[in-house]
C-alpha cells in the first residue's frame, strides 16, 4: 500500500518510495560530522593522505604534533631513557585531539590514532627492552582508563607498507631525527600493526596497500581510495 507524502494525498509506489528514503538516508549520513583516522607505520604516508582527503572532502585535518614534540630527538638518540616520556606525550596529545573532535561540529580526519600508541609503539618498545615493565604496565593501564572516555573513529584507514617502501619514503622526506631509525625497529612495528589490524573490531576499516597504491604520485590511485571511502562512509558506489 502506497503512503501519502503531502497534504494533497499524493502517493508513491513502494519501490519509488524506497528509492527516496534511501537517498534521504545517504544525504543525512553525508551531513553528519564524522571522525576519520589514518593509521600506519612511520613513513607510510599518513600525513600526505590526510592532506589529500582533507582537501578533497573539505574535512578539518588533525595532524600529529611532531615539530613541537620535546622528546622526539632525545628518544631517537637514547630510546630506553626517553621511551616512557615520549609515549605519554603522544597519548596526551591524541587524547586532547579526540576531546576536541567529539566536541566539534565538523568532520575531522586525524593523522594517527590513540590506539596505535598503546597497541603498537609501547608494546614494541617494551619487547625490545627499550621500556621497562614498570613503565609499560603503568602506561598501558592509563591507556585502558582513557579508552573508556572516547569514541572510536567512524572509519579507520590503514596504510599497509613493506619495510623497503617505508625506508624509501622516510629517506625522501629527510627528517633529521629519523636518520637513526633502525630497520629491525620498523620491521617489529609492522608486525604489531598487522596483529592490531587483524584483530580490529572498533569500527569500519579500510586497508590500503601502499606498495601498490601510489596515491601521492598517481591521481587514479587517489581516486580509488576516494571511491572506497565514499562506499564505507556514505554507501556510495
């Protein structure tokens, strides 16, 4: 039975009515502010993709605070001494970002997530003997408390890259404090990333193979990512 859609009693066939309802729902989803996060190892291209998607969708970009991190240079020079301090700085920085995102009215795309600090970087530092058990336990319990206070992203985009790709992109950008990054450090981080992504249940997930998808260099590769993002967020194909 058709349902009236105006005071004059105009009706629509069920199939047409469903079409309009579907389009209305898509438009409503598109207007609702969202939180998109980009995750990936050092050198995977998170900042570049964040900038590109921000420009395309007119989203507010939220970048990792690298330039103003008072511990980063010291950390790469002496990891055991500064690992706990560095992780606490990142945790506090990303928590502050999440609070602002949840209070805001605009869609935000975030460069790296709070989950990576606790599930990848801190455990890796502990396993490599670069963070004591006491510091790691203290840090992880603190993260578990904070995790209950924030919402996960509406979409997590994971940039999966091999160590050779990571090294190549790290060398291209030429940051002084990254010159001493060890290959075994990047390799272990990749292993933790793969485990975390394999178990990720917080929300929608989109995996991009950076070894094959050169979005920074090829417009068609960026277009492929945009189509997938549209499908995940808005149901557009």
